[in-house]
């Protein structure tokens, strides 16, 4: 899995790869606040052929998951992770496990 922070590069890579968002990261240093939007690059060659026909569905669900993770709607997140775990050849499973851990802590 490769993570990038440059929107222009992400747009360019999206022509060849699947680009998925992660929650934005905000950092303050010297009274300057910067928010970046990390993007995960998934090499399509790593996605099993049987998943290609459903790829748009999984990408959409992942984007909804990120939106609901930001909102801390862990009920939605837990349900979405059930469907997404193992997708994208497991490259995002560590992120999905992180969300589940957050959900358990918030209970």
C-alpha cells in the first residue's frame, strides 16, 4: 500500500490505480495549521479478478466508511468493515481494524 498526500498526484495516479481516501490529518506547528488528505493507492494488479466487477461498490463503501469514521458513526463503520475486510487484497485491513478498535473504546 502506498499513501500520498498530494491531490494533483492522486488525480494523475487515479488514471491507472484505484485511489482511496483516508481521514484528513491536521497538524499545527509554529501557529500554522495544515490539513492534508492522505490517499491510498491500490495497484489494480493486486485486486483479484473476481473482485473487479464489484470494485466500484467497494470503493464507494470505503468512501462512506471514511466519511462516517470522521463523524464517529461507529455503528455504520462496524457494519461497513464487515463487508470491506479482506477487500483490496487486504491492503486496508489494518485501517479497518483500527476503526473497530476505536469503536470498542467509544462504547
